[in-house]
């Protein structure tokens, strides 16, 4: 389909695609096996100015938005989702600063993130606070001109590799979600350390670690927005803007799987003819392509809606993440089926894509949570009619 990209958007997409094909794809299997963090690839992406596609020009960005970010994530994910999420997670950590940071915080941190000189990460999830962020236990207590953080964050993408962290912590337990605040914490701050690197099923090139705060003292000016109590809002507003990026990751993975499945079906001969001539295979490929294009259309439309300045897009953002990730899981499973026994082998890319796809149904809110969000927003809409 033609999505009527501008000339600049086409340039961004084509540049990301070239990096994916020439630099990332040849390393995908190796990075999946070793779990090595792809710093060399992050440097290449940074030199191409892709870290700043969604940031305003005044902070060193290219002046694009969520849509441009999605274009990059999709293309990188076609080659290796582990690399793509390492790139995208910096945007996740950056988004609260962009949305709710003070002018001083934006000027200090956004140019560093836009240039790719420093990666960012987002710290909300805890052992007892995943789908329920209001249950978080990490605390921040004001002591003079400093906040003292104590607690542990779990499963943080870019943990240990990023240098700028947006961290949620409770400043007033009695206020529930309204008692959660957000803080900017820099790597190297005394009392801030990291747990072991997690051994994951998929997206193995990305780093996932605990963030550990043990009487970690940060300056008062690192309170996001200069106000207590906006942490929960910052989290929700951030996810509303970044969930289409998970959708883009999902469609990138699915596109890579479809590419591999069609190529294999044309080459694999059984009963004297390519298996692409069998109707059973044709129908599978047709369904995969149709579902993928529907997911892409929804993700693109949602991203453009956000960039156009819509006031409320929680429902659409959740739909984009939900639908695209479910499609990615189905398409990758079907791709493995098309390749048969070869699809089950690590030397072929689709088994990795199937493992990578699963996380898109889980992080930034499980798909069950997405359905809750969609239903609640839908009910509110009809209540006002």
C-alpha cells in the first residue's frame, strides 16, 4: 500500500532500511547467540541521526514525531528486533522528559539523547508492580535539596547500558497513584547500581537488568517537571505515545518473517514443484500478508493521529499495540510452519523472529491490559452519547 510518505519520511525509512540490511541483518544470528549489546550498531544509528527523528529541532532532533520513530523501528525490526528495541527504548526513556520535563531538563538531556551520545531508559516495572504500576514500592524522600531513592526496578530495557534513566518512585503513599513522582537519574550516581543481565527467550541483543537504588541521592532539580505526583501521569502519557512503536516493532518482525516465508516457498521443491504452487501454502501467505498490512495501517494511522495533536488517543494507541503484536505472533508462527523443519532450526531466521515477537504481546502493558484500556475508553465514549 502507498502510505503517502513525504520526501523526508521516505529518506528516513530508506536510511533505516539500508542500515538494517547492510549492518544489522548480517549480525542478527550472532547477536542472538551471544546476547552481546550492539554498541557498534548503536553508533552507526546515531551517526545517521536516527536517534533524534522524533525530537524537536531546538533540541538537536529532526523535528519529526511518533510516525517517523515508527518508520525507523519497523525497518530495524525486520533485521533484528533486539537491536531495534535497544534503539526504541532510548526513546521510551526520553519521552517523559519531552512531554513533562522542565525547560532546563529538556535543554540538558534531550540533545544528548537526540545525538545518540547517551542512551536513555525508562524505569517503572517492579517485581510486584507490572501491570499495576500503582503498586510500586520504590520510594523517594526529600532530604534538604536532594531526593533519596530506595527500591528496585525489574526488567528494564537498556538497563546498565543507558546513562540517563527516567525512574518512577513513590513520594506519598497515602495518595495512591497521585503519590508517584518521576525522577531523572544518571548512571554513576552513588547508590545506583544494576542487577545481572537477564537471559531472555527473545530480543537477546538488548540488555535487560534490574535498577537498584540504595540510598541513592539525586539533586532536587532532577524531579521531573519540578513537581511531585506526576509520575503516574508521566507513565500513562508516555505509553500512549510509545505503544505505536511496539506496534511498529511487531510489524517489522512480521514483515521479516513474511519475506523469509515467501522466499523459501518459491525455492523449496516438493512433489516436483515449488511449495508456493500449493493452495494450502498460498492461503497461509495470503492471510499473513493481509493481516500484516491491516496492522501496519492501524499503527501508521494512530501515529499520525498522535502527531496531528489529538487530545485523547489512549484507545487507539492500545489498539495499535494489541493488534499488531497479535498479528506478529501469528505471522511468525505461520512462517515457521511454512519452512517446516527448517523453520525450527536456528540457522534460519524465522525461529528467532517467533521468539522475538512474543515480547511485543507483553511489555508496555500486556495485551490483556490493552483490552482493558480499549474497553474502558469505549464505555466512556458511549456514556457521553
